[in-house]
C-alpha cells in the first residue's frame, strides 16, 4: 500500500471524541434513509398517480431526487472540509426531513416533484458526509469494518425499499412512504447532536465559501444531467430541447472552470484531478456507476420476459448481488493488505469484466439459476473493487481534504450511473427496434409485462439480444476501469499515517 512516512501525516486528530458506537448507529440510520429513498417510491407510483394525477411527468419523482443528490455532493464535500462534518450532516438531515414532510402533504404531482428535489438537497449531504465521517471515525486498518456496515445497509435498503413501498401504499397510504422517514431521521439526528463531538482545530478567522462556484456547479450539473436523463425519453436525442440543454451545459462547464480558477477556496479544487490517485479512483468509480446500470435496470425485465419469472422472483435474481457484495467488501482488507489497494481493485474489476462478458453466452431461454449465479459472483467481484478504492483514496488525504475527495468519488459514480442509463437505454432500444422491424422500445415492453401479459417469442428473443448488448457494453466499462487503474493509478497508494 505504501506510506509517505512521518512527513506525510494526518492533518487532524480523530474526528470524534464522543460515543463512537452511537455515532456509527446514526450514520447507518442516515445511510438507510438515503438508500431507501432512491427505491421506496417505485412500487407506489400507481397509487400516487391515481391520487395526484400527472402520469406524464411521474418519472421526475426519481430524476428530480437523484439530480439534486448528485449536483450537491461536491458542495457538501467542500463545506464539510471548511466547517466540519457535524454542522453539514445536521443541516442536511433537517433539509431531508423537511422535504419528507412536505412530500407527505403534497397536493399535486408538481408539488410532489418539487418537494422530492428538496429531499434530494438534503440527501446529498447524507450520502457524502456519512461516507466521510466513516473514514474520520476509524484508523486505516479498521475502516473496512464501518465501510462494510454501510455497504450492508445500502444493500438491504435497496432490496427492501420496493417491497416496503408497496406494502405501505397497499395497506396504509402512499404518504406514509415519506412520513416513515421522520422518526428514523429524528433518531439519527438526535444521536449525531448528542454524541458526535469534533475536536477543536485550526481554522481561518473568516472562512470563505465559494458560493458563486457552488451555484455554477449546481447549474451545470443540473442542466447536463437533465439532458442525459430526459434525452431519448421526454424528447428525441437530436431534438431542439436536447441540443439546447447540451449546449447550455457545455457553456456552463466553461463558466465553472472560469469561476473555480479564480476562487480562493473552490468547490471543486484542481488538485482533485491533478493527483494521480484521486483522478484514477474518480474515473474508475465513474465506470463502476456506468456498468451497474446493466444489471440494476435491465436484468429484471430480462428475468420476466425471457425467463418467464414473476416480478418477485425477477427481483430476487437481481438482489443476490447485494448478498455477496458486502461480504466480499468486508473480506477485501485481507487481500489489499497483501497486494495493495490498486491490485485488489484490478483483481475485482477484471473478474467483473469476465462475468459481465459471460452473460450473453447464457443459453436461451435458460434457467433462473444461471443469471442468479452470475449476479452472485458479480457482487463479490465488485465488493473487491469498490471498497479498496474508497478506503485507499480516503487514506491518501488529511482531514481538511477528505470531504472534498469523498464527494468527488461519489459524484463521479453517480454521474456514471446517469450516463449509463442514457447510453445503455439507447443501445437497448436500438437493438430492440432493429430486431422487431423498427417497432417498440424497452419501456413499452416493460409496461406490457407489468400488466401481466406474456411477451411473444419474437419479442423475447429481441429483449434477450438487447440485454446481451447492454452487458457487453458494461463489460467494456469494466475493462476501461481496469485500464485506468493499470496505467493511471500508482502501484502503491501514497497513504498517510494515522
């Protein structure tokens, strides 16, 4: 792993002098809120639309939340480095809970979408600051413990979210999907306020916040991610709205660069990309976000249409990777202590590339255990890839840079997922249209399956071909991450002393 010796030491003392167990419990609760909210709404959409209307724009319930989370990550990262983790996490939790309460009393779809954006503004603080505090709480050799706990929380929440949302919508009311956040979030907030005590540290008397840079980053990210999310869905890729958004986004990129170069304390400092280790991890985890789209978005449709499974069984095929991922992540410390962070991550992503590339060679129509086994192996490979990179990159910076570094990593992963959804959606629809003579897309097929109608044989084969093409693209993304680590990342991460 390497070390820079005594000259390269941590810039601050341990992050907390309170009860670490209580703080960890609060972090896990906060992470559960952020993870659940990305999935819990999905199964309640019919009830929400039936009550509020607005079917044509309901997709913004997800897009608005995810966009707000993604574009605020760099801002919260810099703020946590400037003012401390505790005030940022408290403020983010309050905003998230306020957004949850407002969502519960929404009177129409427009209001609900706006309040979901408010939730996302708080969710960005939860995701980034929780991951940063996890590194602050533990020395390097113990960080896999907290990271594996957070991975487990995320995995369980991802699996339980749709089911919990369906139960609440069916047996209570869809508004309880948001109200249930309040007691959980209040408990997490109380634990943070009471038990997290950051030590005194040296700060400038008048810390300057780059509000112009924050606004520019927010606007730029919002415009570009909206173009990616809605392109090919709300309007064609080469239509006037799509071209206008991409053009405005590129212009805002220039504005961000100009503003950040002049800022005394930029939101996105240049060293994030000038340091080989951080730049390599950012690019590698961006590729991870891209490849994760293949199983998480397209595998359930494949399981229902090609394998003929019921929705619950199709969800199980996907969910098995959330079982092996945390276990592999927890065990990865025994590997990277022997061969280093970079080599461990390369082993994981190289294995993932082979598993993804093997998917198109499954027999048609095949049996459910075959993709289930591949997903179990894929989760194990990605656990071996992601956690060493996060632990490793957090260990190369001191306290004053850890929030910005962690936020940049999460921002790149989230952006990769957004790009992957757009790119692989276009690939799948293109293959499907070619196989069916120019008629149909994956969304229309999914709606037919949701209605309980079996797909014709020609459609089943077309869906199989479309998903196979997506998995080949995901294997290419994994290979790209492997090459980034091989040629850009240093063989030994410049780890600082604890």
